[in-house]
């Protein structure tokens, strides 16, 4: 109810501002319209007026701040998909392998599963159009397989063991996009959850996860927000609610035209006790920073990783007359201690866009000491009075540098040329029946499956076919060899099952996860970091 009231207040403020243009704005509007009229009437060449207006709008917003954006009518639905939590299509995950569309996953309950499409199938014809061997790309596949709910697409499939191609008529439907990448309980009874965005379905997804955690007796949690670029504010507030007691300020917003609006916890969350570690990195932004900032300010969690992105501007989407829209910045986010999440952008758009690259060049990804904060940016947390800093982004309590030694040069080349992924897909496609029989569940797979030397020899042969000059690369260390094997094993698990199983294995050598786990298992270390000692 609280959020609805805030929304109505905000809408009323915005409506009032639109309805009461100042004389200055009207004067500038007339000036702009006059310019368009002159161009249309007198310019030497014929011009695309729609393009000129859109270019002007884009340029105007770019001068204001980095996150106010114009969205053309054609882009609106596409941009909404990740946050709305669904798209309309046939419900398969695919990979283009050797110029053929290989189905690497069939979404449970989706249209393709209902008609009998299987993982490992190759879709070669769509609506009587051959798509194999013609150089189709991902966008071309999406264009042919996606479509409005209720429409039918005919696909022709090549399946191992079948002498003839199989034909399926698939009725498109709403396909969910999940925001929880992984959620499982470790052998030490730690609940791990990795969240890729804050979308429409996030609260419901997390509710299911937390119910499972509670049933399993989980008290301590690792919340992985690395790479999470944000999303809906209310979903971030709901997540904080799970870890805070009632009536705690989570975040507030404020702008020149928008009065301060506060968002507080509403109840004792299911996990307001127990140890909590939040993982962040330089790609964690917006709603991720609201969560990590609030939990850090209340000394509720140890934040580990690297300084977050620093996106603390609030946008509101408003429709324009032709079906296009503008996401206009109307306020700023502040953490409970009053820290501004947004990093500076006064040096212009280009410099702002280069910030992450500049951080790397300045050594921030490798050395915590390379980050210098002014004394004026110091704040104190609300319980332990630990020093934290404002000025853009959330600085973790425990710094984890980029590990440049984990991947060998050979491993990097395999990734750069896409060989590792194509090899894994081919390996699973060839051995799927055998793998399913030997490893009926992921627990058995984790215990018994090994990436053998023979498998690596096959990978090496494919690397050479891809023109990777293996002989010129330095030999891998034992740790690098182990990391490659673990990475490949996790990819195979993700192909047989889902993302959850990928992360269960990949985390065995993930520095973020290993450090978070270490902190939770060491009471003294956890308390020390929480207090800033």
C-alpha cells in the first residue's frame, strides 16, 4: 500500500509539472518548433524529420545526465522484456553451432516442451525456410522463432537416432525470464543465491528460494549480486525486508522537483538473524547498490568484492505522442546514512562511459589502496559506527582483486574464440544419453564425473582446428589446469541441467564465493569485518 501511495504522489507531482510549463519553457519550445519549420521549408536537401527530432532528443538527454534516455517506439517492448520477466516465443535456449541451431535447453512448461522438442535437437527449418548452413545469426533466429502469443510456427528438427526429420507445430506463448540464476544449500548449510536482475518476478522467485532455505534449516546466506545491473526499486526494497527488522530506512529518493520519499522495512524478515555476506563487483548497479548499501549501513551484512558501478539516478518512463518514450531522471538514490549512490558525471558522457575502463587502468581492480576517498565523503554506519564512503558506488568491507592468474593464456584463447563453449555443446550432444544414464542427478555428477586427459586432448584438437597457436602459449600451471577442468565440468552440468547446477560446480573455484564462504564459517573474521576492525 505504501508503494502505491508513493506512486500516486509521484504521478501527481509529474502531472502538475507537465501541466504548468513556465514561460521560459514555452519560449524555448517555440524556438525549437521554428527551427524544425525552417528546415522542413527551406533546407537544401530532403530530410527525415522524424530522424532529426529523435537525434535532437537523444543529444539533449545526453547533455543532461548519463541515464536519461529516449526509446523509439520499435524498441519499447524489447527493452521491457528483461524487467517484465517474460517474452513471447517457443521456449527454447539455443546455441548456433557449426551454422546450425542447436537446442541446449527447453523451458519447463513452455510450448516446445509440450510438443516434444528435446535438448540436443537441431532446428533446421522454420516455416518452410531453411535456416541451417545459411549463416544465420542470433538476431535472425529470434526474429523467426519469437512472435505474438497464440501464433503458430512450424519447425523441422534433426534428432539423433531418427532417420527422418521431425516436424512440430508450436503455438507461441509467454516465456518467463528468471532473475534467480542459482539457489542452493552448501554442505555447510549456507544458502547461496545468485540474482541477475530485479525484475517483475524477482520477489516471487526469491520467496520460493527462502521457503526452501528455511525448510533446510539455513541460517546464514551468501547473496551474490555480482553482475546484477539493477531493475525495479520495490523489488530491491522487498529483498532488504527479508534481512532487516521492521521500520528500518532502506533507501530514500530526492530531486529538485521531487520531495524526499523514504522506503522502510515493514516486518521482521525471515532472515533478520544469521550471518549474511553480499557479493558485489563493478557491474553491480542501481537496485543492487540499494540492497548492498542498506545492508552495509545497518551493519547487517559483510559486503565483499569490488566497488560497485555507482548508478544512483531514478528514472521514470513517460510516453511520447508517437508511441516512443523517454526515461527521464527525476531524483537520486541515497542510502540510509545519506550516501549518494550516483558517481559523478560532470566531466561529460564520454568520460562517464569510460569510468570502468579507467578504474582498471588505475589499478583499482587489483589494489584496494588505489581508491582514494576525500574526508568529506566519510559516513558512519548506523549500528557499529564503522567508516564507509560516499561519492559513488558501494565500497565493500572486504576487497577481492581480479585474479589474473586463474586462467591460462590457453584458457583465455579458448574463450576468446568461442572454442570452449562449442566444444562443450558438441561433447554433451554426442554423449547426452550416456551422461544421463551415468549421472541421474547433479550430486552424482559432482562426485563422479571427471574432465579426463582424454577430454582435454579432444578439446586441444578442436582448438588447433580453430587456428589457436597452442605451441606458442606458455604452459598452464597446475592451478590453471584445475580451473579449466572445473570450468568445463560446470559448463557440461549447466547443459545437462540448468544454470543452478553450473554455479554449484563453478563456485568450487570462484574467488568471490570462496571468500564469502570463508567469512561466514569464521565467526571472528565475520565480526571483525562487520565492525570494520
